[in-house]
């Protein structure tokens, strides 16, 4: 059965259960929860095993209102909603990137009005991404603190299922992304900056190896952002480099994306190129992707590609060529790769 068909089947179960069991409010609530549990148990695993991030982001945008409406029936769709909101934010981040690339090209060519328009559009999409991510983080934080009776970041919840641990990690990462996108939107959503410190402490609750080196990579990235956070800690950039090896060993390259994001924030060519090369080398080595988590590896790929496209566009006016992760425009080996012949234009 195809993934799309499974998604449709899950939606049918949710709708059917809520309609057929609508005789009284308690049965109505039970029906909605049955549909949600079916979706979590049977549909989320094949979705996470997909590698098509565009399909997931489109589905998140389309289905989030439906899933959230189940709250009116007394059901609790929080876990699904966190995944869907995070997926939907991927769409907004992609749009923001496209506008940023348009801005860079316009600025490079001296098209002032075009550059101004692109920058405005970029900020608007960054605001949408931040709003979706902050909403997801708030829902996640409220549920985890309520269900586990803890203060997020102060204590570790006693999670038993891999699904709950995955949502926990995604909830924390989504909160950090909300902070980053809110900064890009010039504070349009007013996401609290102290979320970063909560994420740093919260990531300690996860098995670093089990989650592909992502928890420690995220923490190390935060150490580079928060004043004083790196005191008494290992070198953050060396830590992120090490975590990319854990990611490769386990078939999910989220640590590569985290390292690239942190490197980009420094503005240092050497760090940016090192992060991009590490990812490019994993492609050249044909690194096997974990079949259970292709989506997470795909998100890592999309994030690294976005950083590479920014870097190349800012310096050359074009996106990253095929070999542009490991060889750059000012290196001898790159001259043949980025050349354009007449055949390419016909």
C-alpha cells in the first residue's frame, strides 16, 4: 500500500470514527482519539520513512487544521500536530529561502527595487515559519509538562516509546528553529530567546547515539549562540564535526545540517566550507540512509542545500552545482564543473 493511500486511509478512519460515534460527547471523544492513535501507530512510521520533504510539508499545511479541529471533540492531537506544524514550516522556510536567493541575485546585479521587494517577502515567510514552529513548540511543551508533571528543561520525562522520544526531540528542535526564524523576521512573532537554554538542557534527556548524534550537535550549536554557555564544555565546532560521524554511522545527517547552520552563523568561509565538504563527502561515499528515518535525513539534506545555495549565490549569483559541496568556485577543480556550454542553454 502506498504512503499516500495510507494517509488517506488514516484520515478516513478519523473522520469515520468521529461521525459514526457521535451519539454522545464521550463516545465522540473516544472516536476521535481512536482515529488519532491509529494515525500515530500506523501512518507516522511510513511517513517518517519517506524522503520527499516537499510532500510532507504540503501534507502538513493541508492537514494541520483538520487535526487541530479534533480538539473541539475533546481529543488530544498534540503529537500529530507537532509533526504536521513542523512539516508545514518546511514549506514556509523554503519560500523564505527562495526570496533570500532572489534578494542576493538582485543585490549583486544592482536591482535595488527587486532586492528590497525580495527582502520584504523573505521576512514575511520567515514570520510564517516562526509562527508555525512556535505554535508547535508551545503545544509540545504544554503537553509534556502536563502529562509528565515536569518543567521542560529542568527534569527528564520518563518516556517509554520511541515515538514519544521522537516527538520530544522534534518539539525541542522546532522551538530552536522558531527562535532562528523569528530573528530572520526581525522579531515579528516575539519568540522568547530563552527557549535555546531550555533546548540545551532538554536534549540531555535523549540517547545521543540512538538519535544519530543530533542531541549533542544541537547542544553544541547552542553553546556557540548563548554567552557563557560554552564554559566548561568541549569545543562546540569540534563536537559538531564529531557528531556528523555519528549521523553517518546511523544513516541520518541532521548533525551535518546543524553544523552547517552554526558555521553559516559565524560568516567564516573556512567553517562554512568544512561543513559543506563533510556533507558532500558523505554523498560521494554513497552513505546508506536509515530506511526508517529517510524523512529526517531528507530534512538535513534540504537544510544543508539551502545553506550551500546561499553561499554560492552570494558569491557567484547561481545555486550550488552538483559538485559544489566539496569544490568551490575559486578552486581549480571547480572551473570545469560550473562552466556553461551552448548545449546547456539549448
